[in-house]
C-alpha cells in the first residue's frame, strides 16, 4: 500500500543523495531494490560515514527515519520532514 509517507521516503532519498553523492541503497537493479525493501534489510550507511557536515548526527537521524523501509516507522508527512529539516538548519552546529 502506497501512502503519503512514500513522499517522505522520496525526500529522504533525495537528501541522502545530495549530501553523499550516492543513492541510499546500493542496488544494481529495481528488482534488487524492491527485495531490499520487501525484506526490510538494513538501513543505508549513516551520513557520518559519508560526510563531515556539522550537525550530522541530528540530520542522520532524520534521514534514517525518512528512509525506513517500514512505513509504520517513517515520518508520516512531508510537513513533519520539513519542520525537522528547518529545526536542523536553525540549530547551532559545532
């Protein structure tokens, strides 16, 4: 069942790619990507493994939640994603 939080997943995937330069899941085909999601395989590599941006732990948490392969554990709306990104942008990073 496709729900509105599929848009959240898409935003998470785009954000992951923009930050790391790589897609969140290293699938060689669409069928392989479907299997990753169907089997609920592990989350993509953490952003901290791919970049040294300030505030990465908070951003990583948001991206991981947006990319959760189980829609029940994903953010529910794009508005929630937007607010969390806005909070990250406005937070002091060291």
